[in-house]
C-alpha cells in the first residue's frame, strides 16, 4: 500500500441541504460551552456518527472505511451529514489460540 492510499480524505458539508442554514444544534451548543470556557476551542461537535466498511465480503486485507458525522439543522430540523472521512481499514490476522497438535 502506498503512502497516497493511506491518506485520509475529508469532506465538509457546512450548509443544510434543505434550507441553506449553517446553524447546527450540536455546533451551537458546543460554541456556547467554548464561550463559557468549559470546552477547548479546538473541540468539534456532532450528534452521532456512522461507520461503513466498503467491502463485498470479509476476505479483504484492507478496504475503504467511510465515517460520517451528523447534526441537526436549528432552522428546519433536518438531519444531515456535516463531515465525512475516508480511511483505510486493515484486517488483522486470525488470533485464535491453538491447542494441541495441528
């Protein structure tokens, strides 16, 4: 695997695709906490994530993994993906203990 294929690819979707707002429930809540000094300035906020391995079967050694981060629009209430990352997952070896003679 080359260094190029190991790189993470990031995608940002800062605008609600339904109404065009940039106001997000978790984002606004976090901003208020940062303003109070409760959370670090470099914090990020989202309501939930989803991870998908892009592989046809489990015989792969490495495969793309898409991690999606979601939030809710404060204006219209729609849930949308605000950020996505593509990583490469590497499948580990079988680590079952072996007993007796094989």
